[in-house]
C-alpha cells in the first residue's frame, strides 16, 4: 500500500492503550532490570536496524510470564509515545483453538484507525498494511500466550522504533533467526520471592505468627507463582485456615494438586497444566505421563526410552518437545527432571489415561533396564570378579549402555546412584523379584568400594525382606553380605558380624564356595576392626584356601592383602610385607588398579608403623595415582587423609593441609562422616600443638 493510501485508510491519529492493569509485582527485580535494559531503544538499537526489537519470554505453566510481560510494558510504556497493543493469543488456554492471526491483524488495524472497508482480506496483505501503518512509529506490542512462531510472525513490525514482547510456554525457535529475538526463560521464584508473595497476600501478621509453616508452603509450591498465589488466597479468604493446616495438607503429594486447584478457580494449577499437556502430540503426552513413574528425581534418555519401549532417537526428540514446552527441565546434557507439581499432575494423568496393565509393563521394563545397565557397568568396573548371569529381554536389549572404560562405568554408577537405589526399592514394593533380588547382587562390588550406605541401606533392607519372604537363599546371602559391609563401614560391628555369619551359613548349605570366600573376608574385616587380628587371620586363611583351590588369582591377591594387614597389626612387619607384596604383584599383573591402590595403602601402613615415613610417603603417592586412574573417590580420599598425617610427621604442615583439604572435598561429596574428622584435623593445624604427630586408622 502506498503511503497516501495508508493515510486515507487511517486518517485519525490513534494512540492505543490496551495494556491490562498493572499486576501485583513481587520479586523479579533482577529480571525486570535486565528486560528494561533490552528495551532501552535509544541506547541499544543501531541506526541501521530494520525490524522491531523483540523479546520472547518462555517458561512453564504458572510461572508468571504474563505478569512479567505486562509489568515490563507498564515499566517502559513512556518510551513508546505511539501506544501499546496487547492481545492474548490463547495458545494455551481453556478454549479449543488459539486465536487466528488474521483476526488479530484485523483488530490491530481497526484500533490503529484503519477503516474496516479498507482492511484487506488476506493475511499477507493485512500484515503488510500493519507494517506500513507502524512505519516510523514507536509502539509496543505485547503478544501473550503464543502457540507457534507462525502465529506471531505476521504481527511483527519492521519499524526499528517498535518493540514486541512475546510470551509462550515453549521456546519459539525461529524468532531469533528471522527477527533477532532475545530469548529469556522466566524461572520459578527463589525462596525469598516465594515468601514475599505469600506475605503480600496473607499479610505480615499471619506470616510472622507461623514462619515455619510459611516456609513449608513456599517449598511445597516449588517456586511456582501461580501455586503460591492460590495457596495464599486460600488462607487469606478463610479466616480460620491456619498456615500450618494448609502446609500439612500440601505435604501429602497425592492431595497437593487438589489443594492448589479449587473448583471455582479457572486459572488453578491443575487447569493451567492441562492446557499445556493438551497441546502435545500424543506420543509426547504419553511420555509425559509415563515419566511420572520413574522412581528418582533425575533421569536419562535411556530410562525414558525404557518406559515407552521406544528407540533413543525418538525418545530424545520427545524429551526435547517436553522441555520446549517447559513440562520437563534439562539439568545437564541428556539428564532431565520434573517440577514437583508437574510430576504430581503427570502421575494423575497416568492413572486416569493409561491402562493399569500398560503402566505396570512400562515400569517393569524400566526397572529391568536399570538392572541391565548396572550389570553392564559392573562387568566393566570389576572384570575379574565372577559375573552373575543375566537374561537380557528383547525390549531393552537395544538400550544397553556402552562404556569405553572403567572410569566411564563408574561415572554412570555415580550419576545413577540414587536412581538405582530407588529402582531397587520400587521393585521390592512391587514384589518384582527379578530386579529386587538382582540389583543387590550385580552391584555388590560397586557398593563395597563406593560405600553409599546412606542412600542404599533402605533399599537393601527392602530387598532383604523380599528375599526372606520368597525364600531365595542365594540372593538373601548376597544382600546379607552387602548389609554386613554397610554395618562394618558404619562401625556397628555386632550387626556386621550377624549379617556375615548368616550369609556364610546359607552359602555353606548351598555349597557356594565363591560366596563363602567373601563372607569369610567380611567376618575377618569385622574382627580386625574390633582388634581381634588373630581371629581375623583365620577367616582370611580360609578365604585364601578357597581362592587357591579355585585358582582365582584375583580373589587370592585381595585375600592375601587382607591377611598381610593382620600381620602388620600384630607387629610382624616382614610377614606383612611378604604377603602384601605378593598380592600387589598379582593385582598389577591383572591390571586391577583399584585393588592395587588398596594394597599399596596397606604397605604404606607397614612402613608408617615402622617409622619409615619417607617409604610410607612413596607408597601412598603410588596408591593415590592408581585411585585417581580408577575415579574411586572414597579410596582417594582415604589415601589423602593418611598422606596428610605422613606429611605432618615429616614436618610439612602445608602439604598436610593440602592433602586434607582435598580429602575433605571428596568425603563431603560422598556424604561420608569422615569429613567431620578431617575438618577437625585441618582446624587443629592452626593450634600450637599442630606439629605433634597423630595417627589414623
């Protein structure tokens, strides 16, 4: 349209002011400052710009995108003397369809003064007219709740003095490529912002009266402004509803969405979530529902694929769809998690929309995948240990992970540590023997080295109950041995001895020599921890005899190393070195650096007991190198702790501090109580007696 035609079409100078009222703005101060700077047109827009400045706000349902967009528009409206246009595009709303862009163009042109008879019928011509009308103007457009890029693109002016703020529940990829959009994800509230909104609605008196309950409510709402506002308004509108009573109601995850979705609230949490899910393709919606069945807080692509029975490529695509719609969050490359309230909603939909038999099949397939993956990791990290036979089901065989090295396998085990423990507990709850009794067996070696007992004790106890009830003696013995290791590491020696002894008795009845060997080692370690070194040696000798009889060099080397340590404890240093050096030679020949590191650590103890601090330092440094190569944090931290004492004996407190500080980091990362002891040692370095030699076990 020519300029003269544009003038005839809208002869009146119209300044639209369509913004909704200024919303109640609580929190978001840093975000609003950043967005305000983006829309500082005079300072940031180059003179050569040929399109409007564009901000695309995305974020999950109920996070407050519209509030941010409208608040921003009110904040900067003085910069747009030609007015502000606002439209709710209903991309995710209770209605069946998003608003037609052609209709929006017609409405905008009318508001800008174009006569109805002069408005073209085709969308392309209407979009061209809008660009012509806005040419040279300074006007802000707020396009709220967009569904797609195609819905937005015809509404974007070419005038550099104009600006557009778009909100959507998904990132509108393409706006940056064609229009230079700046993407900003609106994140959930920080804790202080959640409490500020709660205080603003319920009032300071009620907040101050029940501060602990207020913090619980904010936590249960997981930073979602919509949920916090619904909760706060329930309290504000019911004089006799206390914050404590509401917090107790929200504590039940099965009732939480009910509490945050009153029937008379159109924008309640459950309804808002439903609009996002309804917009998904069927496969993505199914994945969303099934993912709520995952027992952990974080999960990877393979676990998600196991739930659906699909391939990795398609599952990855569907996960991207869910993340794009902010129904999932990607924590790291290939790792995902739910917002707590979204997980509860997904679980509701799974119960309502998925056949119970199909859900059970999906859960079993996922649990089997964790068993397969853990078994595969154990084969790589402990190649010398006898491996359990495992039936690989066809529906998960294509998802078996591939590990390039023992470090890769240990890293997977570390990342999935809590998930695998949760999988074991879920399998126990479901009485799913294959996994409940399989995981403790295939993970026995990893649990022995890693010692994640805070996480795994409940899982092992649950699996133990399943094994007893089912009468599965072999699995029962393995679980008892694992629990013995746990009790030993936690210094509850009587419990450890009871577990090992029962496991040994079962294995004798089963004529399981390999199992007997490890139960003897467990009993030996327990006796040694209690100072009964001669009795411990008898168990090690029995284990050594079994390993020799079976020509198991690896088990023989480990048993011999333990036996050597009993000689050290009894002051028989030459015998100790003889046994330990034999064990190291075999382990070195086998290439088991993790076990070799432990044996070298024990040799260092012999030299330390003899007062040969330099030799102790040499062996500890060798052990440290091997522990680093195997990525075994617990062994590395243990060696570093001893290294600190040796440095102190050698008059080098600076090196002692350095070793202890690194050990402290590792023990804290592992959640090991030894972190407290090491912190005390570091603190003691600043005292006058810091040079006094100290000993550690």
